[in-house]
């Protein structure tokens, strides 16, 4: 059993809020985490993808009313959106009776935006947490562990598979289940073959600025439809868009973002890469490593930190710009090398960004300065700084 860092935060939220929503993509470990909690009260679990459990909720108020002294765990809650008004009624009734701890833990594989009804119906009563795939900081330290995690990704069934072939097959099956089953459940009528082509195309554009109209033309669909599909993939916690940096925050919405598959294992499966040796010899290697590092970092940033990327027409760029709550800016460049050299473009970009500190994120090795304001640091050491709450500026 791998201890998830979110477990202590989840336990605290359950003591403070009537409803806690634990969200994240499918197979990321939400059910395992929820059912392993010590909630301080009896728990009652319902999987809303099982017809037998849905049948029990023919009269949800009557059924759930029997478990007033339980923490009720509702899995895949997006399958039953009509349940939210009933939850609100039960919560308000128990609040009047003096109940302050959580009565419901809802698990879902869609973002709050896709679960909009919960945001509206349970406003002021619900707290959201996101469970990501396994982060490098949740694993035993070691170079082999990092390479395995990078290749296989962070989904527990893939990372813990017997070998790389089994991990690759798991990722293939996961992708197939999404394009053939889960996306159609959200109302997408496109053929699974087209959706698979879209996913593969995004994989080969990993870390590139997105040209949505070009991608839509290649798929034979219009730009609005392509944007809808991309928003769904992002709302299902499968891809991440990093907006372009701008002094005017509003302009970030109109400049081209960079798009990454959040899990490197899924990326490698979509690219048909069967082991780490194939990844290392593939043109996608650099972008894969960049996306892997960005995902490990972004999911461990202090609350309130905003992320963007920066690139000039002359080619100067910064892979990740962090604007931290204190108001300072930190520039990160990700390099798969043990001997990075500070580039003039990075120095120029730091001046434009008014960054107080710059980092070159490298695979392993000791931390060493590249200049007074720029430091080379391994991914593991940088994540350790974030985890310990130490300043990165």
C-alpha cells in the first residue's frame, strides 16, 4: 500500500465540511483512499455505476435517511446528478440538528466545472479535493524508481504492474475504455476511431503550442468541436493546458497554450513506445520528460500559485513560469542533462518576466549555482523543497 499524501488533508476536510468531493481521473485510487480512511464513524459505500446500487436510490431521501450517523461514500457521482438536491436537503436538516462533520464523501472522475450542478446546489456546503496519479514524492527515492515512474506513469495499476509490457497494456486498455465508453457517456457522438486519433495527435504535440484550427482540420472537424473535445479531456483530468504568460492576465486566455498529457504512461502508450529505451531514442523524449516534470511540480505547488509558459518570436523561452502568492516570479527550465548551461535566452526571459529566481530542473545530481540568481537542481530535490514548504524564490 502506497500512502497518499492527500489522506491527511482529506481527513481534516471531513471534520470541517458537510460534503467533501474527492475528484480525479478514473483508476487513480479515489475509492481505495476513501475506503481506507478512518472517518471516526461508520461508513456506507455505494457505487453509482452498479445497477443494484442505483436501484437502492429509487427514493434517495428515504434510503439515505437511514444512514444519518454514517459517512456515506458515493462513488462515480457524476452518473447521478439528480442526487445533489437531495443531499442539500439532508445536509441542511442535519445542520439544524447540530451535525458539523461530513455526512457525505462523493467521488467523481469529472472536474467541478463538469459537475456544475454540485457547485450550484451544494454551494457553501461542499469542499473539493483533487487526487492525482502517484507523485514522485509518494514513492521510495531512487533513480530506478524515477525512471520507472516516468515510463509507466502514476496510475497505481500501471506503476505497480509486473513488468513494462503489462504496464503498457494497462495504459492501452485505459485509453480504449475512455474513447469507447466514458467519453460517449458525456454525450460525445464522435466515432471512437476519431477520438483515438485526437488523443494520439495530442500525444505527438506534447509540450508544443496548440494550433487548434490545424488540428481540427486534420481530424475533419470544426474548431469549436475540437475545443469542446479538448475541454472535456482537461475536465476529466487527462490533459493539462499551460497558458502563455502575459503581463495582462486576460490576454493569457487568447494566446496559444501548451498542452500536455498529464500522465507519462498514457503518453507513451499513445505514441506506441513499449519501454524506456524506445522513449530515450524517440523525438518525443524531451517533451515527454518536460511534461513529466511539469506535472510532478504543478501538483505540489503552494495554493494560489499560477503557472504559465513563456516564448518569444526570437525563440527565447521558459518552460514554466511560477507566480507565487508573495508576488514574486520564478522561472523554470527543464533539461534532460546533468550539465546544463545557462542560455542567453533564459537570462533575457528572466529580465522580461522580472523573475527573482531561475531554476534548471535536471534528472539527478547535486544542486549547484549557474549564476547568482539561477540554480541547477534535480527534480527530486526541487519537489522536496515544495513538500517541506521551503521558499523557491
